[in-house]
C-alpha cells in the first residue's frame, strides 16, 4: 500500500518570502500525485496534479511542484507568498489503477505573517 | 449553491446515539467518497462508491455504514457513536477522467461531528 509523509506539520513564513512544503511518498508502482489546499472552514480544493510528462507542474495561485521519482518526492513551492495563502496543504497519492482513491499526508499548516 | 452539499454542517451528539451525515451533489459524478479528517492524520477514506450499486470499504470503515440512495446522494451513518469518532467528515465526488485515477476530487465543506 502507498503512504505519504509531509515532513513539516507547520511552516511560518513572512509575506513575500518563498515557501517550500515537503512531501515524500512510498509506493512500489506508478502513482499520480496531488496537492490540495484547505482554507479555514472550507473543504479541500485542488492546487495541482502530476499525472505524467514534465516533472515540473504548475498550479493555481502561483504554486508549482516538482516530481522526483528517484527521491519519491513531490515538493510544493511558491516564490512569494501572500497573507491569503494561509491555509493547510495536503499532499496525496493514488495508484494509477486505484480509481481516485487518494491517500493523504498529514497536512502542513502554513501561516503567513505580515 | 455548492456543487457538493453536506448536512448537517455541525452536530453534537452523545455516546451511543445514531447519527447520519448526508451528502448530495449536482456535478453528475458517479463516484462518491466519505473521508474523515483528524489533526495531524490528514484525511482517511471511510467508504467509497463508484456507482449506485457499488459500495466499498475504505481504510477505516469499522463503526460506520453508508447508503447510496441515488447517483447524487451518499449518506454516512454511525450506528452507535463513540467519542473517538469526533472528527471533521468530508464527502467528495470525482469523474473517472481519462483512465482510472486521473480525476480530481471535489469536496463538500465538511460536517463537524462531536461525540460527547
């Protein structure tokens, strides 16, 4: 079975500074990878996904992530954060044959300070 | 109006009570899911359904049951609630997309359940 580890439970960052959220997964077969964001008191929404092709994936709100197969990682980055990026971020993985049954990491809470 | 609607949004109940959380969607998706969210644990899959006649257990189905009343409706029941079922519950839908596993999940806003 696959698993997902998000290495940081909380990341404080100043406004306009860069941020990187780390995600590692374990799976012996090919996977699809996702990052979701949860704003306060809301459900989750998709930031970006990696299915195949280019290992650098661009998403909404200026976020991007890089798939590294040899390191089994899918780290999320943003070069300059805004106060509105304060949220919890979840990395998720699914096996290519699993039909959208995602396995989520524990989440990383990002607090952007002015 | 939200595409995926959950009711109730908040519920406080007592140990041993039966509770039902309901989910309805207007996205026309065949696939529906119930997840629970606990701090530090992320989201864990309780049950999922790929069509009206298909119900499958997820990784933490003990103590829960589901009913898929129609394509658009998927309810989660706790027959006898216990305090460690206190959590935030999410319903989600997906379209199969091009090949299995490529579609994103669309989430409701969550149902916060507290079991005293």
